[in-house]
C-alpha cells in the first residue's frame, strides 16, 4: 500500500487490550501506528519497541502523556481508545471533535448522558465511529 493510502492511527492506552489491537494493526499494510498515548510511559515504550521491531527504528510512533497533546496532530486519521472505562467517552468525544475517526473499547459510556453526547457529536462531525 502506498504511504499516501495508509490510515494513520493513534493508540490511547497501551495495556492488555491495546497489545491485541496493535498486533492486528501491525499485520495490515494499509495502516500505520504513528502515535501512542499513555500516562504510564513504560507501557507506551513497550508498545513502541514492539512496533519498532516491525517498522524499523527510523519509523517509530511518537509517545504522548495526554490525548490532548496527540489530538493536535493533523496527520492522525483514527484513534483507538483502549483506556480504563471512565475515559472512553471523554477521549472519544475529544477525538471526534478534533476530526478523528474512533474505535472505542466497551463499555462505550458509563452513563446515558454520555451516550447522548456521543450520538450528538457523531451527528455534528460525521466521523466514523465503532
């Protein structure tokens, strides 16, 4: 796949479920992991080492301590939200508002109100959401 045809992905949260997703993403030539976000820098560094083994050291993803920092990047197309449950809705909402498509782990929300917010922002932004 030509680099111009690749989906640039950021993975937010780099724990157990993210490791599975990273493996799936690494197997695709139409996806490139360009950013990792985690408050636990060691978890993000471990994920980056795994990705570097596949991509090579010259093309490793950047590491961010907060999703807000990463969402400023214009080259991120999609965000995988693999954080603890209470962060799913806030990070998904921020990502869609920043113009990113989102894959979010379950549970999507903790409250009915958060679910209503997700629907509202989806309708406003027209983003792809799973």
